[in-house]
């Protein structure tokens, strides 16, 4: 018997039915976050459908992806430097974290915001050597009434350990995109990642040294590959974008 035959459907979305108030809240959170996604690869994402149709008839879509996002929100446009489908994937993994979350590379704080909105139960650590504007990020978190479980660190993530960071089950690597820098982040926090924990690398595609770092890492460490590191330069067209997803065995 299908779940819909025995459970109350609270809402219908474009992706299908939602079965609980909690999951409906997650859907709302994800849609809110997507209003602040990276838009440069999307085709007129915030314009009315009639405008999109007319424009495409005369000028085409210029190799951009047909995707609509909601109206501007409290989160600034393009604050989260991820595609909408990357936001949803990271939110899902952060939501399921039971031990702790660590991200290397904060920049604006977009991924920090995703994790904070997805999970208020585990400790979330964010390390960046040179963040853009932590004061703005903290104010935004306060406005949204989230982030009390955040540990924001300004410092090195490649060689330095911090007493405040213990075991984690989600590591999100999005800092130095050189091969050496990315590999250092992965190796430095490997021991903190519990068995069965998730490691996500952003911008893992052909032409970016993150891919080289990941390929070297998986040749030396015991991991299960969930989302392949072999992505072409057209990474935005993959279901998980430029993410590579590994699980520690």
C-alpha cells in the first residue's frame, strides 16, 4: 500500500505530496533558501512566465537552465553561492546530521545558513580564514531566529585543529580550491569524521583542482562514492551540481 493511502497529505508540491508538518516546514525552508541561490546559470529565474516565454522566443535561453525561484526574501539575492539543487542536497544532509557538522570555507555564509536552518540540534562549526562579512551573517541569523548552535571560527582549516570541534558526521569542504588546499582540508578533518559520516566537496568538476584533490584522496582513503567526482565543466546540469559526495567506511 502506498503511503498516501494511509497517511494524511498536508500539502502537494511540484515534487509530490508532503506527509507531515515537519517535512512541510523543510519544504518551505528550502524554497526560502533558493530565493538566494546563485542565478547566473538560470534563465530569468525571477521573471513572470509570460516574460520568460516572449524573451525565449526572440532571443533563446542562451544555454541557461529554465528554473524559477521565489520572490526576494530576507536573504539577499545570490547570497548562497550554490545552484538551487545543490542547496536542496546540502540541506537534506544537514537535516539528517546526528553528531555534528563542519564546513571549511564560509565566504558570505550561505552554506552556514543552509545548515543552521536545516538543523538546530547538533553543533555546527564554520571555519574561514578570510570571511566576507560575519557581522552581516550573524545579524541575518538573528533575524531568522536560528544559529544558536553555531560555532563561527576565523582561522586556518587546513593544518589547525580546534578544541571546540570534536566528532562530526557531515564535512562540507568549500574553502581553498587549489589541489593542495582542498586535500589539506579533507585530510585534516578525516579523523573527526565518524564512520558512516558524509564528506561533500563543492566545485568538484573538470578544470577545477578540487577534482584533482578528490581523486587523489579516494585513492588513499577508504570511502564509498555516493556522487561521483567525475563531473564535466558543465557541472551545473548534473542533479547534484558540482558536488562530490563520499561516505567514510
